[in-house]
C-alpha cells in the first residue's frame, strides 16, 4: 500500500465514525427533548385541571 492509500483509508474511516457519532448524538438529543416536552405537557394538564376545579391557581404558579 502506498502512503496516500493509507491516508485515504484512515480519512474514510474517520468520516464514517464521526458520522455515526453525530447520528447517535442527534438521536440522544431528540429523545431527551421529547421527554422534556412530555413533562411540560403533563404539567400543563395538571394546571388546567386546577384552573377548572376552583378557577384560581395556587400561590407562586403563574
């Protein structure tokens, strides 16, 4: 193998590995964002139930 062939092989595998890492990182971020959004939705549902039940929010909640 020539020197240039080795370098291109190393570069190719580096690019493939970095692409896989970016995909895993993106999937992790999306999963976390969905979990946070679910928690926000649950909190909004609880606040809506409180508003419907007595019309006023507890102190400190706006």
